[in-house]
């Protein structure tokens, strides 16, 4: 018998000073049985980091099917015609998955976060040089690991961006870090 997803209720507050975006989002997030708390934290962070784009597009930012559907984005910014404006993933996909995503959206944004990012990027980075619509932003692993300990089925999360730094609060614990643009 297959395990079912666990449902999380998240109150996500976003304060993006750099893009003048301030909003609260009430989210229902399904976590696949094989998804770690760390990966879920990064999915929530990715939502917060990209939420300002909703002001630029007549559409919405939504969570994708996730790990249960290979080849689907973790988050998707689409306009109301169904056009994929941004395909947003977390983790360390191979170049084939990135190429497929690049062909299906105007922009692909990837957030790798685990401890092996440097090794993965040395292998994959040279293979994706020609993908003009790909952005890769590394999220430091230590803050993710610390915040993942606070994930609960009902949780309050805050994401604040100012001057290149992110402060993320999960369940009352705040961590400040600077994402690193790899591409």
C-alpha cells in the first residue's frame, strides 16, 4: 500500500524590501512521503523569494505536484492563459531535467541546498552553459537544516529579503543567510 502525502497548513508572510512586495499567504502544502523537512523548507523559501513576480504577471504562483510527479516543477508561476512564466525547482537535478524545464518555461529558477551542491555544480554547470533562461541560486545548507527542525503540520513562516540577505523564520526560529548566485 502506498503512503499518502502529509498535508501542512502554512501561514507565510513575505517582506521583500528589494521588490517592494509585502503579503501574507495562507498555503496548503502536500509533502510527499519521501520528501525531507529540509526540502520542504526550501520549497517554502522559494515561494517567498519568487512571490514578488506575481505583481509582474497576470497569474499566480502555485506549488506543483512535487516528488510524486517526475518532470513537474516544485513551483510554477503561470499567467491566466496557462503560459509557464517561471518553472521553479529545488534540489540538484541533472542537465536533462533542466533542459526539459528550460524548454517549457520562459525562465527556470533552481534552488540547490544540500551539502553536496559544489560537487553537483562542477558536474552539471558546464553542461547547462547554453541555457540562457536558467538561474541557479544556492541556499546554504546549515540554515536549512536548522529551520527544518521547526517544521510542523501547522506552522508560521516569515521570509524577509533586504540588501541581498534573507531572514527566514520557521516556528519562531530566525536564521539570516545570503543565497549565492551560481548562474
